[in-house]
C-alpha cells in the first residue's frame, strides 16, 4: 500500500474521508497532522480544546504531528511552517497527503501546488461528491458529531452546539451547504466506526467572537482578507 499521512481537522469531513481511505486499503495511513493555535491550545478555526483532539487521536490509535501557529499568522509564515512540517514527513518516506475537501477548487489548487513543490501527491477521497448525501452517509454509518463553530453571518446561535442528525439537515437554510463546505460551520466528531470508543464531554458556554484582521495580514487560504467573514459563534466543549 501507498504510505500516506492524513490531514486531520477533528470534524465530520475528516472522519468520513479517513473512513473511506481505511476501507479502500489503497493507502497505508500511519500519521495524522493537525494545526493547533498555540496561544489558546485549541484546534485552528474549530476552536476545539487540544485535549479533545488528543482524545480523538487516542481512539484512532494513530500517531499525531501537531503544527503549532500563533493566534495571528501571515500567509508567508503559514506557508513556511507547513513547508517545514511537510519536509519532515518526506524524510519519513511519506509520498501522499490525504484531505477531506469536497469541492473548493481554489483550496485544492493551493494545497496541490504547495505539495507538488515538495514532491507530495494530494489525495481527496470525498472530492465532488454530493454533500447532502455525504452527511446522510456520515450519520447512517454511526458517526456522531456536534457543531463547535458557525458563521454568524449565515447561521444563528441555535446552530452551534447542535448534534448532526436528520433534523439538523432539514433545518439548514437553503443557502448553507449541508456539509458546511463553504465554512458555514465546523464540527467535532466524538463517536463512530473509526474510533475505539466514544469521547465524553460536556457542553460549555456559547460565545460570539468577532475578528478584525490587520490590513497588512493575509489569511491562510491565500485570499484578500477583505473577504473574510468576521463573526463566529463558538461552543466550548469540556472534556470529562
């Protein structure tokens, strides 16, 4: 099998993509990689406590490489840190990097260009699949996930801290992708067929956070920060 590392985000897309990869048996996944905000000890963007990431990894029974970033990072700093991390993976004979992306062409192009510079091939097992069908498959397989971050411009507070189920799918506005592929929401997967046991947690406070990026900063997806969404609802999950 082809030796591969997996870009683990802690959410539903990563979980389903990893499930598919493990079922196909074309790739041997022996390493997870996750970016973490070192200032807050939380998973980047998702706002998830690092301890819950660790709980996932323990149940996945795969080694994890954490890539730490400060709360504010320029595009050039991000690229350099990712380049160094990827170079270390190459030194361990990894030739493939697996992602849970579904249809964002610009993001896939960005990832592939950076990887190709170092000789890594990107793999996208969920690419171009119907997102509503994917979410229904996720639920039917026995995965369980909760929303930890939602874009306040597109979803109200009631959608954060909510379990993904059929009611959740039905309640989503037509303008929101069922998998949140445009960044509408992010999730934490706490149970499912790839985990050895469920992860226990309690639901903490819900807070609205607004961001005002510096005009000198570039975002970590390579686009002009003037297009950023600035307000997000977060639900804090507390490990038991």
